[in-house]
């Protein structure tokens, strides 16, 4: 991604969530978007967000225990459900970041962001390899499990079973699938 940036772009730094290459309190806010589930050490990464932020921490994540369950996980890729991991992430955020405000975010039916649950009303998109290559959650599934889940999805779409079970989703304008913006206002040091 760094190589693809146009000439004259702002300087890019390489680092990891657990070791950000910037000074303490470098930014008004620290932001993490759909990334916590990929960190090697969640607590260390959250401490880094606290270290570099002066005023607030903002986290966007999907909590599979909240909102409407995602049919893709429930029926086709249950290996991605991981309720204990989701609960552990929420507990770690509370422990490391402190008091937070949680704002539910419903995804629109035509969400074009390409995040994992963006195609909740357009299941055919998950069969497109180009779309899947841009969704990091699929890297968390073994190739055989992914192939089996996608074959079941394809068969259900061809037979009409998906529409019998979930077809009403196609007409909803938006859906709460557990996406949350989590905001922590940081206390100024005395």
C-alpha cells in the first residue's frame, strides 16, 4: 500500500499496533478500524493507542454477540463466530482503555466499503474471489473450511434456499450486524 501512494503524499511510517513509531501524545485521537482481531497482543496495542492519543481513542469493530447475527458466519463459516474471542476483546478494551461510549452502526444494504459484513443483502458477492481477497477475515479461515462454506452458499443460492431463509434481508435499507464505534475520552494529565 505504501508503494501505491501517489508522489508527494505525507510520510508513511511502518509499525505494529503493539509498537507505534511515534512519540507519546502525538495525536489528538488514535483510531483503529476493523483491525483488533488481527493484533498479536490486544492489550499492548490498546496501551499504545492510549500512549499516542491526547484526547480520545476511537475504535470501529464488529461484535458478533451484538445486533443481528450474520448469516454468513452462522450457516456457512461458523468457524469465524468465536464468541469467546469477541467477549475477550470487549473485556480487554474496557480494562485497557477505561470508560467508553458505544455507538451502534447499522450497515446500509448497498455498503460499498467492502468490509466482511458489507454484503449481508448481496450474498452472491461472497462468491467473487476479488471481493474476498479484499476482506481480511477470510484469511482467518483454512482453505478447506472456506471452500466448503462457499460451496454450501453457492448451492443455496442456486436452489433458492438462501432466499427462502434470508431473502427478506434484500429489501431492508440497513441492518445492525454488531458494528460499533467505541469512543474513549482520555483524561488530561494533571
